[in-house]
């Protein structure tokens, strides 16, 4: 595990514990990232994935010619998914925090591609 993963796991652990309340801060942060696309999240994702598969490391767009519409579509679908998770997180189990911890630990290729699609190649 690299330093970015360790720091992310610490923050997500705290957010997962807080997530037992009526409001999921993990989902709210996710919604902020999807809508605002802050540069720090893109950089954090690059740091988390540092040292993984070199082909994935480059964060190449799936369809570079349509990056604007791809970014908008990815942002919309991710927003809807996070909204659904926000509703599900009302239950006593913090689902979003567990998913986020899984992503940080396993670093799946689909998440890195999703981040690139959401940002539309703007921060490369």
C-alpha cells in the first residue's frame, strides 16, 4: 500500500464510523466531487493508483473524441448512483463507506477510468 492509500483509508474509516448516523458524509463528498470536480481528487486518484498496471496508470480516455459528452454522461450516472447510495445509507449500515474502502484497497481499473471520464481529461 502506498501513502495515499493509507491516508485515504484513515479518512474513510472515520467517515464510515460517522456514516452510522442519519446522513452519509461519504456520499455528500462524492456528490461534491462529481459536481465540482476539484483538482485534489483527481490528484489523489493518481496517487492511489501509482504503481499499478502501467497501461491503466496513464488514465487514458475510453473515447477521446467524445470526452465532453462522456464526462457529462459519466457525471450524471455517477450522481444518480451516489444519490441512490445516499438513500440506502439511511439504513444502519454505511454502504458507501464500505464501497470506498474496497476501492482504495483493491484499486479496480473501472474506478480509475470512471474518474478520468468524470474529469473529461481536464487535469491530465
